[in-house]
C-alpha cells in the first residue's frame, strides 16, 4: 500500500469525519440507498442497484464465482497496483500482465490466450494492466461477457503520488517527464478530467451514466484506502482463495510537504466524477 505521509493522513481523517461511524450506519439498506441517492443526486432505483452490486455488506459470497473465467482488472496508476498485482498472482490460477509500452497489442494477445483457455473450462484468470475502456471494447465487440474490476483512490492523493512517481528513478522516462513538468503545479495544470472514471469507463455525461456503466460491466470496485477490505471482498464475492496482502511502497520524502490549498482545489475541480465515485465507495466500505 502506498505510504501515507502526514498531509495524506490528515486528508483521510477529514474524509472520515464526514462519514458516519460504523455504529451509526443505517442497517436497513433500502433506507441507506435512498439516502445515498438523495445525497449523490441520482434516482433511488439506480443507487439501490449499485449498492446491491458493489457493497461488501450486501454482495453474497460466491455471487460472481465461476469454474473458468477471466477478470479484466483495470489498473489505474498509483492505486496500490504493485500490491494488488502481487496478491493476484497468489489468488488467481493465472495472472496475465499487460505491458505498458504496447497496451493495445499486449491486451489483445493476453485476451486471445485467456479466452482460449477459458473455453476449455480450465482456469480462473485475471488480465491486469494500464489499459482502459477502449481495450475493453474487444470483449464487447465479440459479445463476450465482461467481468471487470478496478480500485480507486482519493483523486488529490493519487494525482500528487503519480507526479512524484514519474519524477523518480522508478519511472523509465523520468528525465523526459521532469523536463516537461519541472514542478507539481505545471503537471496539475494539464491533468485530464476525471482520470480514473475515464480510464475505467470512457467518457460519461452524468453521474447516473457512471453508475449505470459500472453496473453493466463491472463486478468489483475497491478503494486504496481500504485495501485489505477490498481484496477480502473481491475474494469472497468471486469465490477466490483468501488473499494475501502485500505492501509495495515507493513513497518519497518529497511527498511529505502538504500542497498549497489552491493546487488541491484545482485538482478537485478537474475530478468531479472521480471524487463522487470515490466518496460513494468509501461510504460503502465504511459500513462494511
């Protein structure tokens, strides 16, 4: 799990303060989904479907279990992917990584191998990598059932962590990146809208659209801030072995200093749907 430096810890505590304590959580999930629908400004029926599909508290064990299947796991950068990947190598029969330097070709090759093996009913597999909605269309276009999953993170913490990673020696093109973005402020000024939602779902026109696409194509959503609970929920709901959690960390001391308030506001302004979805998922995991 990524290292939580002081300012990130303080930020997460502020998020915790606006969430109900577990002891105060509404036990009647019909009422709970109604309250969430009002809070997030979506129809109650849609929120109820979303909660029933993704809440760790409501999804029954083995709901998405299969003798042979392939999970398409969209790895959003800086959401504890290294930790999750190591866990998946122990949890699934076959782990297939998509090469970041040639995502399109690598994803297609891994898909061809996975579905051929799946057609023989022989293994539970996962394809994980920095691919997204365009690559998932391979499965839609060939009318193959999609069992997608991803993990999200607080957009501000994720954006800043991503900047520091790309500046570090761990990133192959760190010199080129630092030349293009010599400061965090320069990087933040050009970040795309809703990075996480866009990677997972493509373009969306409303938060209702976000929830609908997730319901239609995803079977698992987790959050970095509750990584252990997220992995446990995935294993329980998909009938997988109990996961082992690994902690991979490349946090740097340069992340310790809290960013300016105006920079945080700028990130938040470009992550409207990312923030709403992450906040909703944090609510579901808080009542788990």
